[in-house]
């Protein structure tokens, strides 16, 4: 009996998490279409917060110039 009640304690949160994931998938399917421009605008602040570098937005790309001389360009393309 002890084992049964212990299992129930851990099983209940797992079931709730699975229900939440299903609800999240359903809600995501109903989201409006994401444009390349809007994705870039959403990601740019995350890059600024996470990396110490100079960021320059150039159309649908972002150039990242790091202090050690490395450079990267992130290009946002819709692959449809």
C-alpha cells in the first residue's frame, strides 16, 4: 500500500504536465502566421541580452561583431 500511494503522488503531476503540453500544442496551432520580420524582431532582444557583441540589423539578417574579432551573420529566411 505504501508504494501505491507514493506512485500516485508522482503520477498525478505527470498527468497534469501531459495535459498542459497537449493544450499548448493546440493553442500554438491556432496562432497567427509568423513573418520573417516579426521573428527577427522577437529574437533580436534575446541576442542583445545573451551576447556581449555589437549587433547590426541589416534587412533580414543580423551581423554580430564580437570583441575578440569574430563575426557572424544570422540570416532569417522563410523556407516555404
